[in-house]
């Protein structure tokens, strides 16, 4: 297959505007280490953007006391909701400016981190949010920005993108710039252990999707291959343990490391049809993003097999498959291994909310998203997407393509 135009565009973007990984602290207590870095850098008036749940449960008490001991003046904003809007960003920005904050410290999930990214940039760039939306619109360096993710799924702590909804157009606006990558991040399992098992499974399989789509992208690089493969290995080794026992701090930390590695890999390489289809499914039925990815992934693996058999075979051998087996057999075993992991962490094989009357629209929009955004290894047709949707509705993971 010849590379699509977006493949060349993504290659140029990754080459001329490379993504820099943030400095990473990991393990219990890493949140305070991240705070120490911020203080050492001279920032003592942070805007803390976080989740009210964490505050109410006292999960940030030690962190806030640590900042108080070091004479920091902390301003808290906890008004972020899922699928954040321009209004929420503007409210946080006003709080930051009113209190003359000198940095932004985000503790939360992907929505909170996305808001924090845009607030940090809008604080130093005299531009409205609609003017900041788009690619490479951040002219001045943002406020120093630090991140502690509390879900191991989105990879927002290492990506160069934020997604904010514009209530006027009712569309999601993408803010894309290398300057949105934070200075540093902390992967603190103490803040991850309260994540419920079903969410652990969904976001973990979302990470697996990030890693596999990065590894099979036609815009792959040596470092994205390395990080994506390592993320896949960590997930197979530790996601079942994190799912079974949320208090297993080692498993939590390793899954967080996988999320970080996969986040970097897909940001530099790209995603694929799992995301293109799941975005439309979520838009139609409000299906959680991670769950939609987890259910769609096995079908797309089977579609991609003819183009990705050698890559799948390498992953299967890495995961313990018999190296002497032929490529096609190893590729099939890898798909089966993904099925087994999904079953082990309680991911259903079907989505009952799908309605056949929506399939043509979902397929059309998914194909359009993939064409303009992703360096896919093999091009789908509308009938392929519709076959995947029928398979998801019926609950059959093992689907064949002509």
C-alpha cells in the first residue's frame, strides 16, 4: 500500500516539530518530588487544577501541607467536568490571573490535564481560545506546567494535544503544539489505587490500543517502536494484577509507565481505525472512550493482519510465543492473546447500544477521520467498518475480512 497524504504530513510534523518527553518521577511520593522540582525552579504560586473528589477524600492533604511548609501560595480550581468546555478553561484562566499564579499544577484525569494545558498557554499568549485552537498556535512559552495523572489511560501527561469543546459550535476543538507537553510529570500509584476495577480495565485497554496503533502506524520511528512495545509488555504483565487488586502499587505504577510510553509513541507516530471508529460510537451513544476502544480493538487487529503480520508476530514472540512458528500463526496467536487479556479484565465482547440505522453515518465519519488524521497500515472501506460494527453488536471478536 502506498502511503496516504496524511502519512507524509505526520512524518514532516514529527520531524520538524519533535515531541520532547517530560521529566518523569515515579513511585509512591513522586507527587511531592514533582512539587519540589517546581519549588526549586522558583515557582511558589501555582494554580492547582484538580478533582473535587480528591480534595474531599483528603487524598491531596499531604501534598498541600508540603506546599504550605515551603511557603507556597496555592490557588485551587476544581471546576473541570468530563468533556471540558471553553467556559471551564476561561473560568480557570480568570482564577489564575486574579491570583497572579506563576505556574500550573494538574492532578487528575485527561480532562483536567487538557484544561491545564490550555490555561498554561493562554496565560502567556494574548489570544482568545478560538485563536489558540488548531496546530502550532502557541507563540510564547506557556506558564511552567506540571502533571500528575490519576488515570492510566489517556497519556495526556506526555501528549502535545488538548481537546476542548466549543459550546457555540458544539464541536471539539483540538489544541496541538509541542509546547503543551509539561515540564515534568509524576506517576504516583498512591493516587491511582482508588480507580475502580472496571475503569482500570477500560483505561488499560485504551493504553494497549494506543501502543498497538502506534506500533503499526506507517509513521513509526525507532523510539516509538521501542516505547510502544515496552508498553504492550508492561500491560500484559501488570494490567491483570492492577485490575484484580487496586492496592497493588507495583502493578499500578507499571500500568502508569505503560500509559506514559504509549502516550509518547502515539503522539509521535499516530493512531488508527480503532480510535476513528470508537470516536463516532462514543459521539452517538455516549459510550466511554476506553471501553469503546477495548471492544473494537480485536476486530481491527484482524482487519490489519494481512498488512501487519510481521509486526504482530514480533510482539507475540516478545510476549512468550514460540519463535519457531510461522509468521501468520504468530500473528493469529497475538490477536488471541489480546482477546484473552480483554476477557481476563472483564471487557465485554459486544456493545448492546449500537443501532444498525447509524452504521452508515458512523462508517462515513470514521473513514473521514482516519483519512485526515492517521497513518494507517491498511485502508478500510465503508463495508469493512460496517462489518466491524455488526461484529461488535453481535459480540463476535473473531471476524473475517474478504
